């Protein structure tokens, strides 16, 4: 029975088995991290539902009904001429938007969500339609029944009814309840263009808009110019088009876009198809904007940190095992299990503290607590303060290394590979004089 207690092979098998067992609580902790992250997303969504959701501004589009005549056979088998009303859709020649965004953070429990108030000034002009290209004649168009349609994705965010100045008329936009709306959540203003007809006209209106986290704009002008400024210091620009100019500092940001219709998946004019602008694939290829997210996502960092749990346990156990062999001081397997438990519980400390004070400070507190606990425990086992201090240094190096890896996302693989190579080299060096046959 003594050989079983003293056998290095048996001890190594037990350590390997213990590491596999510790995978179970590590997996449970990963589930807990995912659950807390999902809870954060749910709370942010609840705040957005109460305030207003992500906003996408689409339009405006000019809709002009026209009459079309065709031959048909009636019930008496006689040829008759029938009339149907269809729509001509026109996009702006020039579209300009100037948005001023003022952000704020709303709190619910321990979670925060970014919301904003914005004032978006929209202006531009519509040009003369090319009726010949659509096989239409001027007398077919019902200019007195034209309408201007535009959309925002969450109408709850409108703080005032938009007043549209177009073709010398001042009109208040209303929800679009026509039989064939251009947008799913559209607004419209009826225009009498009988005196303007094909000459074209200018327009302008202002949107006082609330939203949360994201603001996007749809590129619909033959030329689209957009300027957005705000007081958020860490915006993320996304979508099909990145800004031509951008400036960010601690006071806020400013970004400018200029796009031509060559990069737009829509024609300048078309007929009949009222769902063209609702196509999701085309919308993805025509929208751009920014995200106003919190600069630090602690759950993402904790998830990445937890992936190194087994590496930390393995390095700690190997260091402890080599100390045991070199110093010829046997450590009971149960003590290995206790040290492994402390190393795993570290992640629950990190998770709980990070929700209250942020990732970086939580990492320091959890690391210092774990290093202190394990070092004191090893000191009592080995009755040697120097060995305990060495373990404290080893654990400190490991946790500092993991922290650096988490911060340097782009270089994480290279630095991690180099560090692992150095660790293997050190293990080779310190184990070279051990007589394994004797043990």
C-alpha cells in the first residue's frame, strides 16, 4: 500500500483525473456567465422597449399615382377598356441629413443601457422623372394625389409630429395607412403637385427622435450627404458605408458621409413594386450609421478569461507537483482538490465583482484574494514561507499574463504561444535533474 501512496505515476494519474473533474464546475461557471450576459441583454432590451429602440431613418420617397389602361374581355365576351391606378416611385436627387445626438445612460439594477435624443434635419430635392423610360405619358400622372413617404423604425421615438415643407406647402406627417405603403412603419404627407408637376421641388423637415444604442440611415439619394455629431466618446461606425471623415475625442464625435447612387441597390425611379425598399438584403446594402455601446463588455472579457481556467489549474498543479518531488514533501491529493476548487471559484469572484465595479478592478481583487489564499495554504502544507512566496510569484505571473492576453486581442495568439513555449522550456529546465526512475 506504501508504493501506491509514494508512486509518482499514480499521483500524476490522479492529478490528470482531478483536472478533468474540474472541467465540470468550469463549465457550470461558463453557463453562469452566459446567463448573466443574457440577463444584461434582456434588461437593455426592456429599457429600449420603454424608451425607444434602435432607429433607422428611411426616405423620403415621392409616390405619384398614375392611370393605366388596358384591354380586357368582359362577361359578355366583349372587348372593353379598363382603368387601374398604379404608383410611380421617385427617389431624391439630393438627400442631406444633419443629426445631433445627445446620449445618456439609463440604469436598471446593476445594468446600464445607452439611450439618446437626437434632432435630425432632413433636406433635399426631387428632380424631373424620366417618364419615357417607364413608358408613361404626362397626362397619365395624378400629380394632385402625390404623397411623400418616409420611415423611422420605432415610431414611439418621435417626440413631435414632423412638419414637412415641400413645394411651397407646409404639411404635418401622419401614419401611412394606404393600401400599398412604401415602408412597413411609414409616415406620409399628401402633396398637391398639380402646379409643379414634372418640374421638381425641394423639401425639408426635422425629426426630434429618441432611440437607444444604434442610429442608422438609408442611402436613398442620387447623392446622399450625412453629418452626425454627438457627445459619446466611443461610437462604433458600421453598415455598408464607413464615414469619409471622422473625429473622436473625450468630448464626443463627428462623422461625415457622402455617397453616390452607384453604390445604391435601388433605381432612381420605378413603378408598381411598393415592397422594393423593404427587401432585407437590399436594406443591408444601403444602410449605414453608428452604434453607441458601452465601451467595456465585462461578460465578453470574463468569458475569454474563463477559457484559461484549465491552463491555470494545470500550471499550478505541475508547479506544486514538482515542488513536492524536489523537496520530497508529500502533499495529499485532497489538498490538490482544495487548491483546484479555489482556482475555479476565482471566476465566480471575478464575475460578481465585475458586475459591481468593472472588469479591471474585479480582476485585481479576485486575483489577489486567490493568490493570497492558495499561498497561505501552501505555506501551511510545506511549512516553508520561501516556497509559498515562490508560488505567490508564479500565480501572480500567470494572472498578469492572462490579463495582458485579454487586453491585447489582436496579439493574443502570438503572445500566448510564446508564453507557452517559455513555460515548457522552464519545466524542462527544472525537471532535468529529477531521477524519475527512483520516484
